[in-house]
C-alpha cells in the first residue's frame, strides 16, 4: 500500500546520502549508473540535492512525484531536492547528469539572478525537439562541468557552481521563450503534487518559527490527517517528518559552518530551551549537537593532516 512505502533517500542512486549542509557537485554520464541497475532507477529522493539530466539519445519513462510520462531525446529533466523520482531508460540512452547541493545553488542564484529560484525549485520535463538551437549551447556547459568535477584545483566548487548556474539560465530561457508554463513543463501536475509543493514551500519559509502541523494544514486548506496522508503518498514520509528533516538540515549546517552557540541556535530554530533542542537533535541524528560539531571539526583536522 502507498501509505506504508518507504522512499529511499540518496545522494546518487544506490549511495548513502550525505548531510544537507554539505557543498558538492557531481557529474556522470547516464549509462554509468543506469546500466548497473538494468536501466531502471526505482523511485527515490534526494533531500538536499538538485539533479539536471540532459538526454541527447534514447528515451526515458520518468516519474516525478505522482506523475509518470515518457519523453524522447533531446530533452532536459530538472529534479529539485525532495521530489520523489524514478526512471526507466532505453538501452540507447546517453547524456550527462549533474547533481549539486540545492541550497548552495540557490544561494548563488539569489545573489545574481533571483528569478532562477523558481527554475531551481520546480520539477521540469523540457522537450528540445522544437528548440534544437539550444543543444549547441547546452553540451559545452555540461562538458565544462565534467572537467571541473574531475579537476581537483583551487576554485573547483566556485567554477562548478557558476557553470551549473549557466545551465539553469538556459533552462529558464527555454521555458520562457517556448511560452511554457510551469504546469506544462512538468506536464500535468496533479492537485496532490501542488498541495505537497505548497506545504514544502511553507515549511521552507516558516520552519524556524512554526512547527505546528495544524497551521500548515489550514494554510493549504486540508486537515492535518489529510496532509500527512498526502506526504506519505507522494514523499513516502509523514508531514511531521518533513518538518523535522528541514529543522535538522538547518541545525547541522549551522553547527558546521558557524560558531553560534547551541543555546542561540536552539532559540533561532524555535525551541523553548537548548535542553529540548538537544534531545530533539539527538533523537534524529544519534548524537548531541555538541558531539556533532566536535566530530565534524575532528574530521576536518584529520583531512587537513592527510592533505
């Protein structure tokens, strides 16, 4: 039954997910991973990572959330973090796939082209069969990302993110110049998927100050029970788990990248006191915030010593 299913969360399909606060990007050719799994990638999600696939050969039967469709090359697929997706590729498929930390990409986009935030956050299935002029512009960008992904040099992350942003600019242009609405780029987005997307958007906006499921449900226009059933049907987890995962993701990022005190962090994340926050964090990660930060600093020092 759909309500009892568990949707795996990966970085790359079949690999254990790393924390959402990490900053990274990866480049692969679609056959590298899909061939291992007999060209079939079962439904899963990436809680922190954005994926862009460019099919230059073959076709794919793609599922995004509860929508399934078939699309022929050449085409672009944009899969934002958190969206359940799966693929059945033809054996003739070829093309690149880039995976990157969504929050990192959003941070750069917000600074240089805020309009791209919608491009990053909206699932898209773009056929390029009537937009062939873009093919000559897209492939060099993907190849440049591949080169950066395999070049361990100063500025690798900055260069990779800049190139990824350039690809997203092309996605934005294709969408706008083709006169396609968001619903057309994702074919027919169901009412269920729209409600889930609104919930995720509200959580992203208010998770630091609002943990109440009832208030989220009221804003969407559904009951608390219906909201949880929607999340289990589409995302494979409850609405409360969606909120908690977002809080933990932010907590881990702050513990790693800032020196904010645990007391101050608990206040910023909407907890009554740091003891309650510590219990919450330990329940979901297995360690206290203090130990989590300490472990990360030890790992950094070890990496520096090995380097």
